C-alpha cells in the first residue's frame, strides 16, 4: 500500500500536465480551425506559422 | 505609390514595425470559397503580398480570413477594398465581416465554456479512477483508512473543479431564482451542490456515501452538451453573417470636386452623392439627382415590372438599377414612408411571437417543482418511519442527486445540435435558437412569389410563336444592352439556336429603350411609350419592338419558377400542409406563378400590411404558419409568422427577421427543414421519455434508500449517453415529411 504514496501524486501530475497542455493549446488558438489545421499539416514548402513567414519575408524585402 | 512599393524598407522602419503594436489593425474577411488546403495557401499568399499586410490567417472552419494590417504611414496602408480586390484577382470573392454584438457575446461564452470543460474532464477522469478502486475495494480487501484517503483525494480534486466548472449552471440558476422563475439549471445546481456538500460531510465523518464522481461527471456531461450547443450556434450565426456581408454593397461616392471614392454602403451618410452604374444595386435610400433609368423594385414590392425614374424620384436601398446611370443623393432611411411603415409593422409583429416558451423550459417548469416535492416527501416519510434526521436527509439528498436532470437537460440541446449541423451541411442556416422547435409545429406554409417561388431572373414568354427572323432582329439590338429584358430576349434567341448578329451603332436611351438606325429606317426596342404602342394592344407586354412602318410587337416576360417549386408544393400538400401564395406583384403574374407551382390559394397586389393581416387571419384560425419570403415587403409577415424562412438572396431586413436562411436555387430546402424540424421535435420528446423512464426506475430506488454512489454514477452517465446517442442518429437518419393535422 505504500506505493500509493507516489502512485496517486504521479497519476495526478500526469493528468495535470495533460490539462495544462489542453489549456495552453486552447489559449494559443490551436483549436480555432480544426479543419484547416489538417490541411496545413500536409502542406509542404511553406513554414507552418504565417506570422514567422511574413516577418522573414519583410526582412529580406 | 509606385515608389513606395519599390523602395526597400530600412532597418529603422522595421524596428518601428516591431514596436508599434498599437498601429496594427485586424480585419476579418468572409471568403466563402475557402474549401481546401490550396485555397488557404492561395488566399494567404495573395493577402501577404500586399504591402502593409503584416499577417493573414485563413480559417477553414469559419470560411474567414483574419488580416492584420500595419498602419505605419497613411498613404501606403491598404484598406478593405484593396484586400477584396487582391482576393478577386486570385479568384475568390470576399467581403468584410461586421460582427453583431450577439456574436461577440456568444464567442465569449464558448471560450469560457471550453476551459471549464477541460477542467471538468480532468477531474472526472481522476476521481473516477479513485472511485473505481474504492468500489472494487469494497468487494475485496481495501481497509477503511485507504478508502478514506481516496475519498479525501477525490474531495481535493472535486471541490475546486466543481467550484470552477459548475459556475455557468450556478449563475444561470441564481439569475432564474432572482427573477422568481425555475429553469433546468435550478435542479441541476441543487443536485450538484447537495451531492458535493453531502460527500464532503461523509468524507469528514469517514462514511461511505460519497458522490463526488457523480457530481463531477454530471458537470462534465452537461458542459459537453452546452459547449456543443453554443459552438453550433456560433457557427450558424457566423454563416449567416458571411451571407449578409457578401451582400453588403460598396458605393461610389462622388465628392463636390468630382472625384470618386469607394465606400462601404454602411458608411454612407445623408447628403452624399452616389453614382450608380447600369445593373448595379442601389446602396442607400435617396432621391435621384440626375440621370434617367428604370428601377427593378421586386425586392421591395414584389412587382416585377421596373419603374421609370428621373430626377427627384425616390429610390430604395436594395433595388436594382436598369440600363441608365444615376446619381442619387442619400437621404435618411427613416424619412422614407415605406421603410418606416415596414419597421412599425415588424415591431408589432415580433411582439406577438415573443410568447413562445421553449420545450426545455416547459419541461423544467414541471420537472423542477416535482423533484423538489419528491425530495421533501422522502425526507418526511423517513422521518415519520422514525429513522432519525441524518438518515432521512441522506436519503432525501440521494433523491435530489439522482433526479438531477442531466439527461433531461441534454435532451433538447443534443437534438438541436444534430439537427442544425444536418441542415447546415445542406445549406440551411438556422439562426433563431427556438426557430427549429417552432418549425416542428408548422401546419401551413405561405410563400411569397418574387424571389422566393421564382428566381430573380426573367424569361421571354416564347411559345415558338415569335417569328424567328423577328426574334433575330430584336436580339441583335438587345445584345448591346444589360437590361434584364434585353438579356432575356438574347437568351431566348440562343435557346432556339438563332444566330444573333451584332450590329453597330445601337443607341440606348436610359429609361426608354434602344434605337438603331439602319439605312434611314429606325428600329426601336423599349417601353410602350417609346415605340408608340397603344395601351389597348397586349396589356401584359413589357417590352415592345417597332420597325419604322410596321405595327409594334409586344413581348411578355415571366420570372423563372424555381426548378423544384412544383415538387415542393406537392410534397407539402401531400403531407397535409395548406399552401398559400401571397404576393405584391400584379395578379396576372401571380396567377401564372401559382398555376406553374400548383398553388390554388393565391392573392396578388398585396401591401405589406395586407400580407401581415392574412398571416394574422391564419393564426386566429389556429394555424401555425411558416412564412417563406425574401422581399422588404415580406419582412413584417416573416416576423409575424409562427416561423419563417428566407432565401440567401433576400434583403437583409428579411434575413434578420427569418428563423432560417436557405442557400441555392432549390425550394426543396423548405421541405428538408420542415422534415428535420419535425424529426427534431419527435426526438426531443423521445429523449424526454428516456429521461422520464430513467427517473421512474431510479427515483423509487433512491426514495427507498437503495442508491449507492456506484448506482448513481452508472445510472446518470448511462442516461446522458443514451440521450446523446439517440440525438446523433438525426444527423444521418432518412426522414419523411410526416402528415400534419389539418384544420380548415
């Protein structure tokens, strides 16, 4: 039964990490366009983040 | 402009770009044609190549693009028309989305619900983990200290989770109670709070009746239902806004020095001078300052024959300019008697609809008091049987926990989400939350003619009687004009495979017609007055042709009936719906449309208030009427009908008044909507029956004190899942229009 002493905290910590991940994804807008995200994943050539791309393009212009 | 385009930005400029976040402006464009990954790339690249656009992100789910503009120097920053033009270049139509206050508010609600849903899900999973151990431990060798430890850990997770995730329910219940009303959230909140409080008490005492798992699972399930409901609603409203923003017009404003600029129609103010090209939609109410033309006012009055206007005439927003160019002076909309009257009529009509009480609220009004009485009865009965107050309270609370209306609260939203997404995939946008419920009760359908039963296009009445040589001659004149009648003639000629020769030197006299002088012989095509035809000849003809010394020939036009109007009317009538046609157009035209679509009850030349009267008449006979209309003259009737629909081509007032908007040429959407609405109503009632059956089994058990936490958790989750699964069937189920009871 002593194993419970670390098993319960371990289970909870893992759960909290998952929850934290979900909330982070939500806040950073990753769940806003579920259909588009799938298309973006299979697209090649361009960087995924449009923001980063734009900034670099601006710098080289 | 050229220079700034070529000049490379210096490093300094770039630095200021990074700092000056306050100069960034976000614009949302609706781009309905974004459907795939390639579209995303094309659209984003096109926008990002515009100078001054710092970011563009397409959203496939919403069919929108968010563009961040950088306002660093005034002359180089692009504006919405530039963005729209850039997208047009790559083949996409776009328009700025202007979000209503309601949409922003419900966006806020969804973004508030989802994190709560995450927290509730996390808590439910972890507490369930502990509870399952406790339940299986009861049958084996778990000792009490370990059980108590597990209860404490559950409490530690459940209390903050419920306090955070349950807030939407607590808040809604509190505001209902404040208003001396009962809604479904009252028994929900009571159940959750009592379950939590009793579990805490039992945990402290080291007891067995701990319901943390049931309470948090309940919150989790309810939050799933509620966020799905809310996000569906946001999607529907977004789709409706996309439609309206694409219809929003831009106006060419002429300033005093003669220069022109393009402004969105909503930015127009009284006194501005607006130039309107041939075939353009008029962006605002106003008076004609100069020019002559004819105006197609079918959206306003239902009348299909254009009205001739010249300087001083009033024109309405939304009407279509004919062949001439006009300059109008914008006037205040309210000044206008027709619009003001329609506004008044609508206000009165909407009040009569406001009394509808939603299905779920009706259920709550019966259910909430009933469970509270049951709880009290249980308490009283156990007290009377001498069990002591502690046991009696425990059993009474168990009743309230088990009756916590999880399935009942999911019964309607789950069905509505399924129904709305089914309709949305078929091009019908249900806007009003209770609209679908009202549509399920409809027993009569009233159609408008112009734009609803018919499409906004005219065809030449050509029974092959028109001489082919005559048609060829007329068509070669008509081919030079953009007037709808002229174009109809050209189409008719092409349909008969008549070769249309282009002729040079055809003159168009706006408001009158076309003139062509060939070897001293003049040919005229236009109004009766223009060719000099008497009123006695062929009164229904709207376009005349006259060659120098021949007698004038009249041409008749009718508007095209939607391809499936006849089927739709038949399907409705077979199911027992009474079908009527109410139009503002001339009786002859209405009679023709009625005959073509097999409608026997029709009235023509109706004013908006007469349409409204007729709807009121039907209501007083006990009919529940679905009004289908698109024009401004239908708006009051749309607001007054028990439910209402309008095509996506309708004027914005009508779209706003309608419960649902359908896209495309097919009228069959009306039947589909009615089918889904009927099925949704049946399924909501089925779900109520499931929820009641669940209560009928478990409430007696709870009253007898037989419900353990395990039973409670199982029963409540199962009933919620069954109800949701039942609702999901609606997405793919084959539906038939069920017969309705007829009054007559």
